[in-house]
C-alpha cells in the first residue's frame, strides 16, 4: 500500500478519535455536521487511495478469516447489554425521584 494512503488513514483515524474538531461539537447542529460529512468523505477517499489489487486481496483474506471462525463474543455483548440496562435503570430512578 502506498505511503500516502497509510499516512492519510492514520490522519483520518487521528481526527476521528481526537477531541479537537474543525468545528467544536458544542455549536448546535453545525458542530456535529463536520463529523457527519468529513469522516465518510475521508473514508471514501482512503478507499480510493488503496490500490484495487490490495483491496481485493484484503477482502478475500477477511472472508477466509470469517469462514474459518466467526468472531462471537457473548461476554462482550452481555457487558454492553448490562451497561445499557444500568443506564436505563438510573434514568428511571432519577426521573421517579424528581417527579
């Protein structure tokens, strides 16, 4: 894969996980639109930068890995469900307390 594609992808990931945005998120609507527009456009551009042969080989390799062993994490799913249920219970308790 070309160096510039790798550099772009690393920069895109850095922007996605960075707390600093071009337009701050606290600005209503516009603050979230930069993430909603820039990240998908960046992903499309990154896919176009990857040579077709590398992309095809990677997709074949990913499919082979899925065919060999499907990733399945019941523990991870259980933890996420418990977090959501705990949050919902706290919201209900808070609502009932202030009613």
